[in-house]
C-alpha cells in the first residue's frame, strides 16, 4: 500500500481523537492542533496533485478519493470551515463524472 494512502487512512482513524482537542480555547481563539494543520496541508496537497483545485489533469482513484471525502468532511466538522465540505462535494461530483460511467465498449448508457 503506498505511503500516501496509509497516511490518509491514519488521518481518518485519528480525526475523532483530534476533534476533542480542536475545541480547546485560549484568549485569542481556538488553539490549533498540529495534527489538524498537517491534515490540512496533506489534503491541500492531495487536491492540487489530483486536479481537484489545480489545473492538473484529473486523477481519480475510488478508494483514495473515498478516504479524501471522509477527511474533508471531518475537517469541515472540526474547523467549522465550509470550504472543506465544498471540496468533499466537488470530489464526489468529480468521481461520479469520471468513474461513474460505462466503458466505451459497453452497450449500456448512463
């Protein structure tokens, strides 16, 4: 299993734990958990590399994208930032349009 896929899997496992820590308050606002910052950096890199937020050609792989959707939803919940939910929805839409169709040699349509 590629190292990057393992990282996404681990992020998904550890997000529920990070959720509780993300709520810690200080006088200047919410403390930033370094694990959440790393998750954001990883997911931003994923979005750029796979063409979700960049001009790169779209690279879709169902399992990796499924983990990414879960990570974006978790980031939206933990940070309260709508941009992560928008990325999750955009990714679902991209996967549907790129992978959710019949092969060219199939007589079915849709």
